[in-house]
C-alpha cells in the first residue's frame, strides 16, 4: 500500500513538474531559483519533523523525583502534566484536582493493554465537552516516578478527550499537594 502511494505521489509530482517546466521554459533561470527555494522549504520541513522528537521533551513537563517527593514543572500550556507508567506503558496525564477520578482516554487505555471492546460503558461523566460514557476498570500498576500503586481504580471514557486525567482519587494517596509558583510538589 505504501508503494502505491509513493508511486501515485511521484507521478503527481512529475506531472506538476513537467507542466511547470513547459509553462516557464522561457524563464528557465527564474524557474530554477523557484525550484531551489521550494526544495529548501521542503528540506526545512523534513528537518523540523525530524527534530520534533528532540525538541518535544523540552516543551513537555519536567518530573524530578526523590525521597517520596515528586516535583513537576508547569508545562508550556500552563498545566501540570506527568508521565506515568500504566501497566508498564508510559501515558501522559493532566494533573486535575477538579477531576474526581483517574480517567483514561480510549487510546491510552488500549495502549496500556486494556481491551476497550470488552468494557461496559454504563457510567456517565460531565466534561468540558459535555456528557460522556465511562467504564470502570482496575489498573494493575500505576507508577509515577518510581512510586508504584497496584489495582488503581480508574475509568475509561468513550468520549473525545485530549488525553488522560489524574484526579483526586489518586492524588489523595499523597500526604501533601503544593503549588509553589510554577511547580507542583507531591509528597508521599
């Protein structure tokens, strides 16, 4: 299938290129300058996509853990996000003190090995996007910067969510939750 797409795009690019050469045959110098400019733009786009994996961690939250204390820097969007291991799979969570429960998006639940097709979406929850259906689950292991909990109660939603939420059911496991300037400090 990928070979067919590459062939199709190559033929399309070839047809557009042939038309461009025929249409601009009298201005060959200008045409070559434009072609070089577009080639540089294309290479720059490829470089940006390739470098995104290196740049993204700098834009993502920083988690510093030690002695039962987890410090999380505010991310570029103004929220506190953490990367937790759910059943051994890294999942990004928004720390949400306004959420009652741990909530996994359908995509994150599937990545963590939860068979979403077998869940009973019998519950309802109010979100910023309206009412969504939820299904209760137990997460075998949830590990946050070396602090591991087992059999964590959570919910999977079938609604449109931007990601997963780490709500108060989980945050209550910490002795204290502090926000100091641009840092969230969780202490066990």
